[in-house]
């Protein structure tokens, strides 16, 4: 049975599992009949935000840590100690505090997490150019053909990689190794934290048979209910249907259900994952229904999105407004713009038009704005004969950008921002 040490990556074959690695004495080992043959991996950092906070403050180690905002916000991330108490990501903060009152709550520091995420990504890219980022702290890797380069099997290379991530970035990561993306992602969740799990071809069908259909990528709560209504609760039950029947019943998703239930996934790992939107949102400390206050917040969010568009060298050809009511019901409104824009003023004006019909004396707990249909800024903010004052507003905003670039982001603000800060 091919076996690898999880600490030193020493490989050896044994018929009987050894109590410790013959190379370094570690008891952390991984054994699998296909260990030397698989090359598609999913790496996911463990409780990333919370891990970065514990890295930077050793006094937090061993304590339950929640990264989130205020009593009315939601949990952005939590460590495994907090998860044992029932805390989960996206849980309302009041519920998280109720379940784990002793938790240390830390406001998110997105810039710090971004820097750590980029460091992890850089280490991944040293292993293979075929890295497909999924989020700031996770990615798919294709290690086919890297054996000669690294003088090691993909599994050995992955062990060395996660050990480097832990040593150099200060956070741990879990690995899923398989023969396609779907099963690699499933495997990476099997043994967290600091896990290394393998799903091979010979076992895939048996492994998936009794798993809930919710394990399949793209199967959300609504589809789960529809499948349950049709008597389908496990992945194995999907194999009783042919592809055409599933497509007829569940549309294009039926094709995915057919292939994934059989352990088949033809998706390639795409190194360049295209940015589809740039957004900003905020959850309020108390529910808001004052139109003027909401518009002040919308302006600030528009400025954030504008700054991010300019920094990323994009313009937005569409606008999306996100609202969450006091009862947690979510409302999304969007429109396509006649001309793409990078400007906060234009983003705000369009978002304001989407917001105003939704007010209706309702209270809101969250407000967000996103720029979609991203394109080159060369196509953006062209003169509009129907809006003769547009150029004046553009000139003012560009002058403000120049001042901020030279003297800092708070060097100059508009009156609406000042009103909001009172």
C-alpha cells in the first residue's frame, strides 16, 4: 500500500500500517492504493480569517475566536474551537454570541487577510502554473506533469506545499486529492483541519452512494427539497435515472446530477478566473428606514466600489443593488447601463434609482452595491449629450482622485460623506 508521511513526505510501501514514519518518526501518515496516480487537488486554508488572527496574536491560541462585525452583523469566519460550540460562518452575531459567549470577537481586517491570501497563492504558483483560485484562501491545482520538475509525486509535492504554507504564512491548510475537481473539493472537507484526504477512481461510486445530494456542487436547499419530493435523498439514488430523464425533470442541472453522481467531472482547471463583479456592502448596527441616512450610506459604498474598480482597472456596465430587510428577506435589483462607468457619482445615481422604489417605510439591516458586466475603462464615462453636466461631475471626481492619490484617501470628501459622519 503506497504510504506517505504527512510531515516529511517520505514515501514507502507497506502491507501493514506502521505506527510511525521510518524517516522522521511522525505518526501522521496517508495511505491509498492510488496515491501515486492522482494529480487534481483542492487546497483550502483552515478557518482562514480566524487563523490569521491567531497567528498575529498568540494569546488567542486555544480560545474560541469569531471574526465578525458588531451585534447586528454576521460571522465572517470562526475557528474550530468556536465551531464545536455550534458557531458557523454567516450566522447572525447575536446567535453566535449566544452559543459561545466566551468567544473573542474580532472585527474583520480584509487587507491583512488579502496579504496572507496572496502569499498562499504565490506558494501554490511555485508548484504549478495551473492554479484556479476559488476564493482568497482556496484553489484547485492541476499537478499533472510536475513529477520531473519536483522529483516527487503530486501527493508528495502537496504535502511539502501545505507544510510551507504553515511555516511561511502561519496558517494551516487541508488537501483533497482526486482525479477531478468535484471529488477533490469533496475530499478536502473530509478531514479538517490539517487534513489530507484521497478519493480514487476505484472507490468513487461506493464513496458517493450514501452521501446526501446536497454534497453535489450546485445543489442548494431549493433543489434538495425538489429532489426529496421526488424520493431522491442520496447521490446513489440519482444513478437510477438516465441523463435525459434528469434533464427533463431538472433542466440543465440534470446533466450535472447525472455525471457527478457517477463521479464524472470534465471541468478543466482554469488558471485565470475572470472577475465578474466588484462590490461593497454593510450591515447596520440597528435597522434603518430613514431615506436620507440610507442614501448617505449608499454614497459611501459607491465611493468604495468606484475606488476598487479604478484600482483593478475595470469599469462596470451594470449595477446591482442588494438589500436585506429586518426579517432577513433579501432583495436584489439590477440594471444594465447605457455606458460603462468607473465613477462613484454615476454608480450612486443608478443605485439611488433602484433603491428609492424599495423604501416603502420598510426597515433594512443591510445595504450593498455591486458593479457588474466588467469591461475595460477605455469604454467608460463617455460624454452624454442628454446630460450636459456629466462632464463637470467627472472633472470634479477625477480632481478628487488626484488629491487622494497624493495626500491620502481622507484628504478630500464630498458633503454627503461629511453628513454621514456626523
